[in-house]
C-alpha cells in the first residue's frame, strides 16, 4: 500500500513542479542576457519561434525587459530619461523592471526606480532610497525624492524644492503639487513659479496645477498668456478653459475674437467643445488664413469638430503638404471624405517628404499593404528619427510588435526602447 500511495504522489509533485518551472527556451535566453548579449538572446528566440515553441513570446519579452533595464542603467542622462519615460508607459509591466533596477542600479537609477514603484504600484520598498535622495547633491536623485514627500502628503515641504537650483527638481516639485490641496501657501508658491521660473517646463506645469484652484487664479493664468514660450501659453490657455468662471470664459472669448493665432484656434476649439458656437467663426477664419502654419494649427485644434468638416475638406487640396496631411488625418475615417483623404495620404506617401511616414501609418491602419511595406523599409532608414516612427507605427499602432524585434539591437537607444515598449505592451498570447 505504501508504494502504491507514494508513486502517484511523486508523479503529482513532478507535474506541479514541471508546470511551474521556467521553460528551457526562456532559461537559454536568460543565460545569453546574463553574458551581456542581446543579439545572442535574439538568436535563441528566432530558433524558438521557428520551432513554434510555446515559450517564444515569453522569451521575447525577457529580451525586451532587459533592453529597458540596460537603458535605465546607462551612464548617459538622456538614455536614462528615455528609459524611465518608456517605463512610465508600461503600466503593470513596469514594476518588475523597476525592482530589477532598484536592486542593481547606480544611485540615480535606483532613486528613479524607487519613485516609479511608489507612483505606479504603491510599493514602498524603495522608501529609504527616496528619503536619502532628498539630501543628495545630484539633482536627478533629489527630483525622485520629491515623489516620497507627495506620497506622504507633506505638501509644504515640497514648496522649497520649487526654488531648487536644478530645473528637473523644480519641475518634479511642480508636478507633485498638481495633486496637492490648493491652500494659500501652495497657490502662492505655484503663482511665483508661473511668473518667475526660468524653465518653460516648470512654468507650464505650474499653470496646469493652478487650474484646480479655479477663479482666484484667473489673473495669473491670463498673465501667462503673454509668456515667451508657446508651451506655457498653451498650458495657461488649457487651464483657463477648464476653469468654470465668467472671468476665464470672458478671456477665452476675447482671444477667440481677436487676431487669428495658434492659441486663438485652441481657445476657439475650447469654446465650441464647451457648447459655445461663437468659436466656429474664429476657426473658420483660421482655416482660411494665408498663413500655412496657422491653417495647420486650426486643423489640429478643430479638425474633429463635425461642423467644420466642409472647411477642413477644402484643405485636402491645400498647396502645403503639412496642411494637406493634417486635413487628411482629420477626415480619413469620416465616410463622406474617406476616399479623398486616402488619395491625399497616398500622394504624400509617394512624394516621400517629411509627411510620408505619418501618411503611411494612417494608411496602414486602413489596411493599405503598400503603406505597411513602406513602414517596414523605414526600419532600416539611416535616420534614427524615422526608425523610431516606424517602430512605433508597426509595433504599437498596428499591434505587430514581433516585427520590430530586430530593432532591439538598433544602435540608437530611442529605437531600442520604442521596440522594447511595443513588445512589452503587447498582450501575451
């Protein structure tokens, strides 16, 4: 009886252990990654894929994850910035990667990984790192530490960081205060940042944060409409549009009744979307402007408004390619204009100018095989910017992440990270 009982137990145990064990193909990929070679790991993956091994997708995700982690550990700040930007977009896929960086990264990467875990996963495993980060002489590390103060709701302690010598720390403080209660000291600190900070990024973030205060900050936001930075002006305008007050609305209406400008087009679109049809007059005037850039901006602002489709359709024959592109993108899914918009996109693709890849992406989403072929060709473009666009279009927009796997060994970190992000975001089959 004892032998009859033991044998099934052993079989069951072996089944459970085998079911939970890491597949051999994934282990081989990990071995190659540990030796430092993404290219060798990809060779193992190709063999798994050719043999239709069920662990092939998991193996590819391992390689993509390693690509992101390596970029996060890079000595160059721009590469780290790109890596952590990619991690922010990965949602539930990010925490395991943050944990790997937290275990083995240099101080700046560790601090940013701890911040990511705290923000994305409410994981306090890196709290000690973040506490120490606030006293670091490295601005990148201090910026990460500000997130811990926000998590602890120590809003007043964040205010001094708006005066930090490092602009990245000031920007982190402004972003943190977007979630803070709009007390008088916080409003005063943000208004000072909006008015005085030398960094457009900080000023724009302060404008967005102040929109939550409502009518009392309208004057400060109106003053920011004269900022030298277009980004700050746009942020101030967006903040005004979100404030439900007569003063804010009056200012937007004044902008949308004056000289045609890019900000005016945005203000007019905000009016239309809030139920005020007077913005349509301004947008129609902007769409007929002699300034090509203003026509393009007007399409960007109001191209999705049904009442303007006839005016936007006229711009499908505009002499300027950027204007035709924006008009076609706005109308390509509108049944009455779809055929014409597709013809415009096809002509832009054939012309091969700066608009070609964007046109190819839109056409590929419509099922155009020639456009898909053009995007695949762009993966080998000598321009890194074009390769990034192609990887994003194929891997993310078209959902064909496997096809961009070779870009994991691209010489440009932005291309590698774009490919890795597409692979990691793709649902596991």
